[in-house]
C-alpha cells in the first residue's frame, strides 16, 4: 500500500478555541475513508486545516501528503499537489462562467495550458453523468445555483481537476435523493487505485451506494474508533451517544 | 522587485511622457490679463469673451467647497491654464506631429477609429489636434467637431446652449472652466438620426503644471440617438495638474444618449469635472463611468429629467488605490411626471485609497408617478482603505416608488480560500473576485475598455501585494 495522506498528532484551533486535539489519520491510495461525528466534533475543521485555511491555526502535529510535509504550504500549493475539497457551502463568484473558471483552475492545477476542446468534452461528458443542466456551465460560478446544483458542481470540479485526494466536506447535507445519487455516482466515477477519497459526513445517505474501506468516529477533536462499513451502520442505528463522554 | 518592474512597464501605456514641446504656454496663475490673452489667442467673439470675464469674476467670488476631499494642494498660481501644442487641427493622422501621433497610437485611438468608431476627436493639452467623422454621417447632417470651430461656425446654436445647462455660478471650478476653457468637442445629431456606432473624444494632458479645461457640448435632437465615449489620461508628474472640464448634454424629446467615460488620469491630477444633462419628454440619458485615476476626484454627473416620461441610468465604478481620494456619485432631479432613474454604483478601495459615493436624488412635487432605484456597493480590499456613502434623498411627493440599497463590505476570506483551493494564487483569487464585483459595470463599458479595466484591476492588485 502506498501512503497518500498521513496526519500525525494534529492539534489545531479555530480562533482561540482548540478543536483538534491529537488527531491521527492514515489514508493510502485506492481507499475510501469516512469520518463521522456529531456536530462540533471538528470534522469540517479537519478539512480546512488540511487545506491550510487561514481562519484556523495548527498548533502542533504534521500533515504529510504524498511524502511531503504540507503544514506550511499555502492553499493553492496544496491544491496543486493534488488535494481537492468539495465545500459544504460553495462560494458564488460573479463575473466568470463555470467553464472559464474550470479552465483557469485546470491550468493552475496542471501547471500547463489545458486543451480547450478536450476540456469542454470532458466537462460535457461529466455533466451528463451527473445529470446536470447543461446551461449551468455558461452561468457564473455558482451564482444563483440551487443547493443541489452547487454540490453537483463541486463534484464536476473534482472530476475535471482529477486530484489525488478528494475531501468531501458534508457534500450530502441538504440534498434531495436525485442529487445524493448523482454525488455518489460522481465519487464512483472518480475513484481508482491511484487516488483516495475522504468523506466527511454526519449522515449515511451518501454512503449507501459506495464501497467504504474505513469509517472513523471523530469525537471532541480525536478519532476514537476506526472500523469498516459496519461501523457506519451501527452509528446510523444508535447514534454517537455511546461514544460521547 | 520583478513585480514592481512589470507593473511599471505596463503602466507606461499611460505614464509615458513627451517633452514639454509646446507652441505657447501661458504664464502660470489666473487673472484678467491671462483670461483676456487666452480669449484673444482663440479669436473669441465678443459674447464669448464676456462670458469668460464674467466667469472670472464669479471664480473670484466663489469659495472652495467646504465638504469633500482636501483641495489645499491645488494652487492656481502654479498652474498654466493654456498650453498650445505644436500642432494645428488636422483631419488626417499623417499630418499630426510625430510625438503627438505616437501618443495617441500608444493609447490605441487611430486603431479603434478604424475598427469601431464613427468619429474621433483627440485633444493634446489645450487644443484639439485631430478630428474626424465618417462621410455618411456628415451627409445626414451630423456635426462633430472641436469646440473652437463650433463657436465660429455654429455660433447661434453654441450661444444658445453654452454654460446654460451648467451655469457659471454652479461652483468655483465651473467658473474657472468658463473663464479659461479650451478644446473639447461639439456634437449635433439632427432629428431622427440614429448613430449605430459611437463617437469618441480622447483628452490627453502632457504638459506638467498645467490644466485642461475642455468643453463638451452635445445636442441630440428629437428622436435621435447617439453613443459618445470620452477617454482621458496623463503621465505622472511630481506637481499637481488640474482638470476642470465641463460637459453639457441636451437630450431632446424622444432622443437617446449614452455617455461613456473612462477616466484614467495620473495620480498627481486634481480632477474637478462637471457634467450635466437636460432630458426631454420620453428621452433618455445613460451615464457609464469608470473612474480609476487622479489623486483627487470630485465628479457627480447630473441628470435633469425635465420632460414627462424622461429616463436616466447611471452605471459607475470607482477604483481608488493608495494616495487616491475619489469622491464620485450621481445627481438626479425629477422634474416631470412619470420620470424614472436607476443608479448602480460600485467602488473598490485598496492600499489606503478612499472612495466616497456622494449622491443626490430630488423628486419634485410635480414629478408624480416617478420611480427611482439606487444601489451602491463598496468593496474594501484591506483594513487601511476607506469607503463612505453619503446619499441625500429629497423627495417632495408621495406618489413615487423609491428604493435605496447600500452595501459596504470587505473582500471575503471565504471566497479567497475557495478559489485558492482550486489552485489560484492569492493575487489571482483576489483579482478574480474584484473583477466579478466589477462585472455588472464592466459589461456596460465599450468592449475594449472592459478589457482594459480588467487589465487595470490585475495591475492594481499586483502592485498592492508585498
């Protein structure tokens, strides 16, 4: 197994508040991981800290991606190394169409000019698979998109940018059945032996159609239990109360 | 260092300067002798000479504004109000002296003329050095010429309109303008004639420690239609330059005028400009304004909706960087029934720059069933920058629909983070957000200026980092 992401004893704050308190996590290529936990456990903080969001501060610990310590890399450099994050609340950016944005992002991530025709074909194919309205691509990025359209657009970006590690932060929250299906289909299309997925969620809907390798329970800034897909089922039935202090 | 160098090279589009090769530069300062000398050099008719002298008296009487940006750096004793370039008025670029032609080439004027304009005027310092208009427009009776020619050849119509829309008593710098005005454009579009491509006048101030006082007078007769573009720029000097132009627009019944401005003065410029429009029955004037340059700007285009059903729209963007204090806005007076106005203003300030949106909406008693909607948004890119909104709403009838929306905000860290997570550098992310903020305005600008504006936003932001 080749290691992709290794998080060692990570402590991090949001403002003055300590959120992550000694978190450890290993993800190898070819694996799908799920982190579950109650609200406020630190799930979204983890995603943001991996991506070096300046609203959070790392206190100690190490994040190693693809053999390199990325603790101090800026967000764009981390993205260029092959990490992607699907946002819980994708931002609306007026003035640039989704197509043009994907072109700019792809150029940056790949570090070379993308071939427009190939890119457009790629976008078109993926939009069909995700059952997206083809007109969205000519609209400004996320502007006036419904919640479901925004989430699908995140998955579209994941497919087009083709990162080594995709972190999906609460991608399933607030989605209807159709959108949940499209999202899990997108994850399925993306997944291969060379990349990995980290799904952050507090519900099960999205997991039903996916092959999950590991489920981690995050409580109060630490992973307190790791298991297989069965663990997710148990949580669905019994909730987190058993694991809370 | 590399970044600063790139910025300098690119800014050279505006910052290059020619030697101060004038034919005649009047002594600095302002007094009766100077005004009379300008009048004599221009062979003014008596009525014009009288306006100049009356305006000078008015200038001496009026006080500096007690509100707005600090103007104490402006010393009229240090400003030459008239600089005659070494060129006559030409109708072919080949006849324009090399250094002046080169200037306008760099600014892209002759090229734009070939591609997308129906006529061009180009002013260098105090005089217009080139003017052209397409043959077929001449045949339709369209007049587009420099102001001096208009005073000579269309004196009745000029006399009837000159300083009537903007009275010389309006404020101190209008009086100054009327006393020493030189250059500018005159446009007359006859009844029912619709121009489908724009006319453009470009004003370039090259001479240090001088002022530019061009006068633009446009009459769009009944049922006619025109898009007029003005551009302006100057190289940067250490001492203050002054721009106090005046624009008078007469939009007759059922006529349409779109007046677009890209102002890119250098950062030693005091830009104290005045623009007003009188709008007739069912007529419309639209102002589109991009203000990027100058050290201080005080500029508030104004529409008088005097005819029933008259309309006006103001779409403006202001971008203030370090050391700039740009005080801009829009004024509208609703003077008749069923009139409507729409204001859409955006400002961006960064690196210690200050933007103020200062505006007036007046709806008089007789303007029943009128509508006015105002939206102004400001974006500050850092903690050093300033943004203010100072609207005055004076509404004297109940029978109106009026809305005012103002938003002042800082650039969103969440948006920056989102874009950086897609591989964009912090600078690129900020530029993309700012362009997005500006987009509703930039899409209204003539296309080449919209591109230029986006480039400016890139340059300005690059300069502001590190």
